[in-house]
């Protein structure tokens, strides 16, 4: 899709200017994870100020705040690399579509993919272009409406860094607008943990997130 390729190329260009920003490069197999959670056993309902979601019962609240305006954060008590956070940013917009297309919003929220720990010169190996210390593959992008009719954008992104941490990280991001706020949900799971069962926790959180 030309539009998708153009959007990703723009993000790559920004990453070339900001060394700590993730560079986008296609790799890995596509996979659609945006299915309904069929079994919510093992989750606890959480109702916050303006939103609700299901929290995996073995995840604990965290005081760490990775990003500005993060109002809630939980992490896996078995491995802190797995966590989710809810961000509520004031906005005058009335719909996520006011920010543009799914590709436009992807560029605006790419900071949620985080920074990586490696710094320095790199050579072209392991799938990385010379000088690039991070890569990401957009596995899926979707658009839908919640129970209140609010439009949301959803993203499934797999990132990896030059230090090879966890073999990569699955990043599930949902964006919507309601009540004068831009709501962002980020769920992160290490790739190795993803295939060891934590995928169920991640999708359970992601699928259950609703603004009130």
C-alpha cells in the first residue's frame, strides 16, 4: 500500500535524525492478533477515571511512568519487561480521526515504542542497516468502534534492538478520543514470553480496554 509505505518511510527518516528513535524495517511474518479474548479467566476488572479494562491477575501495579500523562501502569510480576500503560492527554479534538489516518497517528505515537539501550556505531548485520540500532515491523493495523461509537485505531508492532533483548518486543497500541482526552493504551510483551503464554494476558488487556 503506497500510503503505508510512505508513512513508514517518514518515520524511518525521523529515526535517522534522532539516533534514539526506532527505525522501521520490514522483517518477520505478519500476524493478526486483534481477535476477541475468548477466555477472561485469570483477569480482574479495573475501572479508572474515564476508562476500564481487564488486568491479568498476576500483574502488579507499578509506580513507574514511562511517558508523560501516563495515569496507570501494571507489570508482569514474573518479568517486568511485560507491562501495560494508559495515557490520557488533554485534547480539543472529538475523534481519533481528527488526528488523521491510521498511518498519520502511527507517526505521532511512534514515541511509545521507546528507546533502546545500545548506543554507538553498528555494521550491517542481523537485519539492521548500517548505523541503525533498532528496527520495527508493523504486523497489523486496524480501525473500529467501541461500544459508545468512538472510533479507535489499533496497532500490532514488533520491535527489536541491536542488543537483541528478548529477541524483540510485541507492542500493542490502541488510540481513541473521548471526553476531551486522547486515550492511548500500550501493551508490551517480550517476544520469547509472547510465545510462552503471555500473549493471552496482552490480548486480554488490549481487547478489554474501553473509554467510559
